[in-house]
C-alpha cells in the first residue's frame, strides 16, 4: 500500500506563466490514480508557526504568513507570495513531517509536494519558500521520534539551503548528489557533496550513488531517510544538466529503496524539482518515483 500525503492546496493556479509548474502536484496525483496502484491519501495540516521559527528567522516567517515578503525576496524565490502560496508554503512542511511519521509506521510514505531545499533562514530562493526538509527533520528530532536523520538530496540542484540550515547538527547528515555546474552558482557545504559533470548518464550516475550512499548508511546509521527525489536529473528537463532517462530515474529510486530496506531504514520522499513544457510527463515521473520506492520498500 502506497501512503501519500496530499492537499488540494498544493496546486496553485497562476495568472501568468512561470517556469515553476505549480500544477504538477495535481498531475502527479492524477498519474497515481490512473496507474491503479493501491494507495491511501493522507491530508496534512499546516506546520505550526513555532516549528517554522525553530529553523527560519521569525521575521521572515511573519513576512510569508502575512504575505508581506519584500519584492527582492520574491524575485529570489521566483514567484509572488500571495495568500495561496503562503498557505501552500505552510502546508508543505506539514506534509513532509506527516510523511515522515507515516514512514516510521509503514516503511515508506511520500509527500506529493515539498523538497524545498534552497530556502534559507531569512529568505526563500529557487522556487522554495520554507525548507520543509530542515523543518521536518528538526521537529522529528526535537520531539524524539528519531535520533539520526539522513537528508538524501537527489535533485539536479545542490541542496544548499538544507546544507546551510543543518550545518553543525551532528544528528543530521546531508548528502547531495547534483550537477556541479548547475544552480546555485555558490554551493553550500553539505556533510557530503557529490558534484557530477554535465551530461552524466544513467550508468555513471548510479555508480556515483553507489559510491556514496551505502557507506553513509553504514557509518552514520540513520533511523530515517528524508529523500528529496527531484526528477530534474532527467535529460529532457528544462533546468537540468544531467542526462538520465526514465529507466535511469527508476533505477535510482529502486537502488535507494533497496539499500534502505536492506538496513531497515524507513524513507519519506518529497517531490523536488521537475521542469519542462510537458507537465504530464513530469507528473508521471514523480508518480513513478513514489511507486518504485513503495515497491522496493514494501
């Protein structure tokens, strides 16, 4: 059984076209429904303000909640923060936290949004408002659900915000596998970064993943993996610089799932990046990630 956290508020209709595909959350759920995979859909609540403020600057949290984010920060984020985006930005961390709690019960669960790994303490960036991965990890540890978390970031872009927010936290290991020359230009320092050259294909990507993940799992021994499962490493992605195929993404996700299952480590995944004109294809890639991980961890 696939456990998915979803809220209709994840999808925000936009009056003008932006690169970020706000409708892909609904398209991902439609792809899951059309696949016929057995699933249970769970509804998140907004992340309480005190948990957002435990990671983000309270002044920035107020800007987002009150929809008074300065124009310069909105440009850095990539879209306006209105009431609908503000609500979604509070829902998404709640969804990642709920997916993590469900993963601890069932072995795997997915948030059909999230993966906002560029958001920093006092600002959003790169289509990310609040860093749901960092917020959820902090809450899970502070409330005693787990003692050690691996944040595994497989988006094509480095998880710079997550790395910065979790820096110095011995109970959180950040591992980012990304295109070295892609956004952000100035990288943060994850616990472990694996930067890949442009046009890295399936075989070399999987070799790099296999060269990093098992050792981290064995040495750090996490009790939970929060997975940023962006599909923008695909060769057709508008903002990617790598060259994975659909089969390569499936192999990536299966490998993560099997390595985690072998060690008895539950996984909670978030959507992460995926960009391009064919929104249906992007939604299907995200759905396949969830189905592949669920099969591997089931």
